[in-house]
């Protein structure tokens, strides 16, 4: 269940196609996506921008990305959550940062990639070997999801969420790399399929959440398998273009106040004390 949008919102002339529940995605949401390539997050930005929520989106991402030139600075300003992908090292910081995002009056789009790394054939082989040794599903188009970070997000934000959005990203013809995007070599089509799950339909215990997440990745695996042959996700419809000028203005309009509020020497309310 998808509908088409063109061109890409974030500085790239790419056709993007979004999933059926896309129209209902609103200001306080938790998005969980597959990680097909290292630039998947750029296309989730496109989704957020089209919904007028570019200023609300935050990612849980590898700490090494926080050191990238220019991008790393922006990631800090936008309060992305860095992880080392070692739960013992990540749990305290992740829970502390998540605890600051709980206010439903302060809109949030939190995106997580439970696979923990982007998909490659070698990583897939290692993931399949681990699955075979531990009696888990053998997946061919996604890696086995890591469950602890996802569980922590639900535990910390559960009272503020009314739904979890399951996002599946597919690239037609070829997958883009970071350098492709830097040099303007973009995929011709990006397809995004979205399913909405009300929060009261999601288990609360960690074991059951892990089982539920594994089942959803089994579904993703089949969805991407079908995508390879059909070239699209089910049921597509078309939306109007998003002008590139509007994209740039919207992003800059957010980044300026975001920068100020994160580097100012004191909370703004303190400026008005007599």
C-alpha cells in the first residue's frame, strides 16, 4: 500500500514512493526501519520534510558518524543519540537521552535501525550463520534485528507514544552509498512502505517484544523479496512534487533555531528573569 512522490525532498531529483500509512504519520512517532544502505536516514528525512516534521526527527546512530565533517556537527545539534553498539556501554546514555524526549507536547520523530548496521552480503551471511546456530529465522534481505535498543525505546517512551511505524525501504535498480549522495549520483527510485501499529497492540515484556520484532523482520524480508521481482510495494498512488527550494528553506529555517537553542549559554527562560 504505497503512493508515489517525486522528486526527492532533500536536494536530490529522485522519485520516492511512500507506504500506505504515510498520510497518518504525525508529530510524536517512533519509526523502526530496515537498514539497506548507509544513507537510509536521508530518505526518512524526505518523509519528515513532506509532513512538515523535519524539525522533529532524531536518529539512533553509530557514534562514529557523529565525527563526520559537517554532518557530525549537525547530528549533535539535532540531538541524535550515538551508540557504540555494545549494550553495556550504550544503555545508560540512551535511556538518559530518551528520558528528555517524553513530553508529548514537544513533537518527536524517533527513528531506529534495529539491524545495527547497513546490509551487505557478507554481513547477511554472518547473520544467517548466527540465526542457524540459535534457531532463529534465516533472513535473506535484512539482517537479524538487535532487540535491546528497541525495547529500551518502548520502555522509556511508551507512555508518550500511541503507535510504532514499521518502515521498509527499497531501492529500485541500485542502492546508493554516502559518496553517491555527496557527488549527486542518486537512485532513480526510493520506495518506502509503512505499517502503523497502535502501541496497545505491542507486547510489553522484553521477551515478547523481541519475538514481535523478529516476526516483523520476517515480514520485511518477504516484502523486500517481492519488491525485487515486482519493482514496487503494494498499492501505489501519486502525490505532488516537493520543490527543492522549499526543501532547502525548510531545513535551514529549522537548523538556525536548533543551533541557537543547543549552544546558548543559558535556558531562554532565564533571559527574562528580573
